[in-house]
C-alpha cells in the first residue's frame, strides 16, 4: 500500500470509515471541484461518500483502483486516486484534487511523482495515464511538469454538468523515466 510523507503533508489510503471527512471536505470545496470532478457533485452527504469510498475499497481488494487522501496537520487538503489500475495490461490512470488553499505548493506534483514511482517501480506498470479537459490548465500544467506526454484529445468524450467536454489524454511510460 502506498503511504508517504509529501513535504509537510501525508498521502495515505482514504477508506470508507472516513466518509464523514470526505463529505465535509466535498461540501466545503464543491464549487472549486465540481466543474472538473463528477464525484464532487454526487458526494453530497456521509452516505454517498461512504458508497464512493466503498467502491474504491472493493476495487483495491481486487487489485484495481485505489483512492488516497492528502492530509496536512490532521486536515484533509486533497487527494489522489488510481481511477484505473490494471496490472494485467500494465496500465493505470491517476486523478487528483486539492482544496483552493492547498494549491500552488507542489503537493499534487510530489504526490503524483510518488504514485508513478510506486506504480512503475513496485507494481510494474508500463503506462501511467492522466486525463483532463483542456480548460483545466492547472491539471495540464501538472502533467507537463511531471513529464507526461500529450498524446491526443478525445472529442466530446466526457459528459459532465450537462455538457460534452473534450478530454485530453496524457501518458508517461515506464521507459520515459
């Protein structure tokens, strides 16, 4: 299991028993997260947060997707996930989120670097993907900063908030490192 100090923060598993904390975090930051993350619209209370986290707990138990929180001083400030984690194909996809007050401090960059290191060096993944809408410039900048290559754009591939969005696909291969 991935657990790591990230500067003055800690990256560790986010589990169903922490549903109240995720629900409260999401409520506080829904306007900031909602434009980019569908779950920020559907996690509206402890029950929906628990169901969301349980899906990842079940996936983790089956060696699939995983979800992590980022905590600083005991407070959740964001998180990361392997939205897709497929050891058989050697492919995974990373996603991230942060509270507005935690942005611009390198937390996501260091957390994603730790996730890539673990996925490639420990689990033998050969391809790590990053997907984002072109309008999410902070996400695109993070992908560039870490060394992901923009491979293309899937047109109208992401339905969210009543609209169809283009979706950029970025990738980092084990051989790129």
